[in-house]
């Protein structure tokens, strides 16, 4: 009942996120579920880009949220939840890649929310997804993480550096190399397929 | 400067990662270099394509599956914790109940064994000679005191006049059958 009342009052605002953290810290699973809903897209999609397949990305996301629950006391405010989650997601994906090194077939690439009514458009979207996945696979693990966080998730260079535990200069270097490699891949891909 | 040398800076420029002065320098070069214009345009297009693909929403079921797995695991951990707490609580309560029951059980409380008097040690003391009480009272003998050199050492009490002293052996049996304590004592009492 307490949890339901809490869910009814909590919105997406930062103050409410802090309330969700406080309630989850007190052991309220409904509040923790709300916290997961607020960050699940960020965690799962980042993991998907870093790992390249949905099954592993879901495993990684599960581990990230379990770790969040067990470390809620360390996450003091709503503003640093995202930073904490990005850092832990990158670390868990790194560990998972070490444990399960495997090439990923293209048909393992996650399906979008729903197939559109326009087959032409659906085909274009599918191709775009393939290009995204394949071009990320061309990168080293560090270049990939830097590009995903900086260019796809839109973090600042400083935030990326914090999430990856490296310097801003290193991140800038990794990002620029990754962009050049992605451009080369995309050009080659369309030269071959169009 | 070779156009290769501009690649890194152009790549940073298209992502908005350069300071204003450096960005202006890159813009000046790109404006004058057709090859770098193509390069910069290719970078922008590929980044745009990746961002669009990244923005495509995933099916809600993928998120729900993760949520369900996390919540199931947390609920399972809680159940296991409560189960452990119950088991430990019950075990502690049972242990306390056993201790209490054992402690209050009549005749079972651990009590020291009563010493068993085995008998008189050695030969019975010959009857003491009659004491001339009156004489002793009339002519008190000088008291011989032992030197008080050592402190804390016990001194035997002087025999009481008119008392009978009987040595007895006391046998103390302990719980350990290998340990038996023999104690030779004196029983003092009036000679009758």
C-alpha cells in the first residue's frame, strides 16, 4: 500500500528520483522498480552497443541493477545515479566480453519496437541497425566505449572520462580515431551494397 | 601540412569537441581543401546514421524481461534471508530452552560432591593428659611466639586447652575418576 502510494506520487523529476532512491534504500522494492524504469533504456541500450547482442546485454543490465540495489547507499543523489550506472555498465560489459568472447551473427541484432507499416522504411531501418552494429564491431573495446558514450549517449568528454576511468585527452583521442574508422566502414559498406 | 594531419582535428570538430580557436582553424582549412570537405561530410553523415539507429526504440518486452529478472532475484534473496533468520532464531530459542530446562531440573543441578570422611588418619591420638586448669591459670606459661618474619603465612592456631584433636582423612571425589583429592584435617572439639 505504501509502495502504491509512493508510485502514485513519484514523477520523472529529479526530486522524485531522490525520493525513489531514498525509498529504495529503505528496502522498498516498488521504489526500486521505479528507479529501474527511469534508467533501463540507458543501461540496456548502452550494454547492447558495447556487447553487440541482446542476450548478453540483458544479462549485463540485470547485473548492473542488482549491483545498484546492493550499492544504493553509495549512490547519494539522483544526479550521480546516471554516472554511476554508466561506469558500472561499462565495467560489467567489459567483464562479460572477457568471459564470453563470441562473434555475433547479424540476426542476433535486436529487433526494433515494432515493424513499421512501410516495408521500404523497415528495410532502411534494419540496414541502418546493421551498419551501426557492424561499424561498432570494427572498433577496439576502448574506442567503442568512448564513441558509444560520447556520440550515441551524448555524454560530455569529461563524463566519458569519468565513466571510463581515463583522462579527457585519452577520450578525445579514442573518440576521434573511432569516428574516422566508422566513416571508413560506412563508406565501404554503402559502396559495396548500393 | 598534409591533409592526413588534419583528420584527427576534423573528427573532433564534427563532434563539437574542439575549443573555439581550434574549431576556427579547422573551418578555415576545410573551406580551402576539397578533400577535407569530403572527409568532414562523410564523418558527419556516418555519425548521423549511427545516432539515428541508436535512437530506434527497443521492444518494451526486452526491458520488462530484465526488470522481472532483477525483481525476482531480489525477492528470492529476501525470502532466503527470512528463512535463514527463522532457522537461526528457532535454533537459538531451542538452545536457550534446553539450557533452562536442564538448569531447573530437580536433582540435576551440578552440585559439589559432599566430602566423604574415610576415617581417622594414622593411629588414634592417645587420650590427652589431664590438664591442670587451675594450675595453668595460676602459673601461665610463657608464650612462645614464632618469629613473624614472613607476612601472609598462615600459622596454626594454638591448641585450645581442654579440646580434643582428631586427625581425619577427607576424600573428595571429582567428576574426573582419575582425580581424587585427599585432605587430612583435624577435628577439634571438647574432650568428652
